[in-house]
C-alpha cells in the first residue's frame, strides 16, 4: 500500500473523457501543518489546527466583506488524486461504494469542499480552522456560508450510519 | 440592464490569468424548469421545484450508495458567467461587496454549490429539490452531505444580517 492512490481489489476504473470541458485558475494556496497524506486528520471537524489560506494578490479586492463571515465554504483542488475510479474501497471502511457516495479526493473532478471557521483576515491571508488537506493545496474558491441554505443538520448518510451502528 | 452579466457602476474587474491550471469534465446535466436567468428562484431553499440531475452513463457505477443519502452537495458550472469581477454590486442589494463575500455566479472559477434534498434515484437520474440554476447547467460533482462536518447552523454572514436588519 505504498501508493495511496493505487487501485485496491474490487475498485472500478472508468476511462476519462478525451478532452476537458472547462478550465480552472488556481487563485491561491492553502497552508496546513500536513506534508504527508497519512498525517492529515481523518475528519476536519475533529481538528483544531490553525491553517492559513493565502489568496493571490490579483484577487485582493474580492475579499472585501469576507471578514464579516463566521464560516466560509472553501473549494480546493486535490491535485494529487487520480480521476478515473467510479467505485472505491476506502481502507478504513473496507466496503465498496460509488465515488459520488464518498468524500474521497479521487473523483472525475477532484474538487474538495470544506466548511471552515474564519478566525481572522490579514490582507490576503485568512486564518481558519476546519481543514484537513495537504500543505500547499491549490485554492479554487471561497464562498460565504449561509446557514439558511447550506446547513442541513437533519441530513443522514444512510450507508455511513449503518456502518457506525455495526461498529 | 439587458445583459445580466454586464458591469455595473462601482464594480471592479481584474484581468484573468493567461492560462488555466487544471481542467474539468462535465459529468452530466441539471434539468430545471428555468430557461431564463430572471425566472430562477432567488433562494433555492424557498423553491420546492422538482429538478432532475442526469449523470452521464460513463459514471453510472459512481452512484452506488448515493440512494442512502437524504441530502447531497451538488457542484455545477455556471457556464454563462463572466469570471473577471472581483468587486460586485448585486442589483438586489445595491451595495458593493467582494466576490468571495457573495454567492454570485460571477467569480474566477464559476463553480456553484447547492445543498439538495434527494427524493429518488432512477438509474442515472436523480430527483432533487433545492436547486435554482438554469436548465441544462453542466454538472461537475456530487457528494454525500455529512451533517457532522457540513452543517454549521450557527454560521452568520455579518454583512447580510446587517442588511436585513436595516430592511
């Protein structure tokens, strides 16, 4: 298991399309304490590590008003993840699931999403809690978190609840 | 105001970088009742319109287990939005804000995010509530919504609360 992005028994690959349909700009970098994948926290909510989002100067004016938000949605690019697996067997679950039922970084478009607590803004640097990605991960977007549309505390992931129940 | 993506007084544009840093695949389409931007609901949570997410057959196996989720995070591509505005004056607010303090489709990477209620899965079609985008919008990703990490009901967008207070 030396390659964390290899294919495990039972996993299914689908050939990627030949061409891209749209392009992304990396708009900054995320600085975290973790330089190896195995050191990243399994659940960002359980980590209180302070991380820094460094937005490129080009987008400085886009941060106006962000400081009034308690929480942000951060979109970032899992640039080390393969994109062709449609059915995966995560090591810590041992059961196969479809990619769209998982939060694995391995997906056709490896865009990751974290809800972070915003602690402060200094120029184009944001201090946040709630990330679990590798140091230097490319940033794609920041959005204000609106509880009215983004919070669904009643939501349930059935397969996950069942797995926990079984222990 | 015939061009909904024009530049309003007070808005600020930043030149886009010359090259893209990564590429996206469109993995399906979102079918909604709205074919004109002015018909889309202002707040998806206030809409109970039934929408359909059509995932391309190529990714069919990736849907295994999705049917056990009550809520999904949907990422999609706002393919009609310009990408160069860093400071915007939304017509319904009248006050300028930075792009990253807004949920406007106009942003460097026009990736939109909605939390939807999953009503059913039929093959590669998902029936959902909670979308507000145009018919035929390109789909980028589907993720299971985990209340433990994605729900922050206490979150507050300061500028928005202040605006509502003032009426």
